[in-house]
């Protein structure tokens, strides 16, 4: 009586470097107790090249190209300039509002002084007119 495991199906867009393809092949191979069929799989696993080559690593495969980095950098620089212009516009608007409020307070103060002067003149006129009547 022999037991066979069901082969598993793994899909990859790119074969991985190093020992992984040999392990996938070993996993997809039918399991048997015959040592002659497992010997080539072990030889494939030991004969696989190490994954230390920089061009085969996952980081090297996912690293963006210089052209993509340059394009992203230009996009970020333009976005930064746009945001800087918005900040400058908002600072200008805030300064205008501050100066307007200061000007409005100055006008309120001037109006208060003028009104106080008029009330003072009126009160002094009333006092001098009543003295003359006595």
C-alpha cells in the first residue's frame, strides 16, 4: 500500500530566485517512497544558485527606475511649489484681514474721540450759557 499526496498548484508571475523553484518542483512532484525519484529533486535544490545576486533579489526587482523616480520627483516638486503658493496667498489674506481690523479699530477710536469732543463742547456750552443766565 502506498500513499500519494495530492500535488499543490502554485502560480507565480515570475520564478523566484534561489532555492524556491526547486522547492516548488519538489512540492508539485508526486510523493512516493522510491528514493530514486526524490534524488533529482534534492540535487536540483542543492545545485540552485544562492539568492545573493543583487539583480535577482526582490528589492532589486521592485526598485523603481531612474526615469520613474525623476518623474515622481518632478511631480512632487510641482506639488510643493503649488502648495507654497497657496500658503503665500493665505498669509497675504491673513495680513490683509489683520490690517483691515486694525484700520477699523482706528476708525472706531477716531469716531469715539470725535464724539467725545462734540459731547464735551456741548456740555461746556450748556454750562457757560446757564452761568450767563444767573
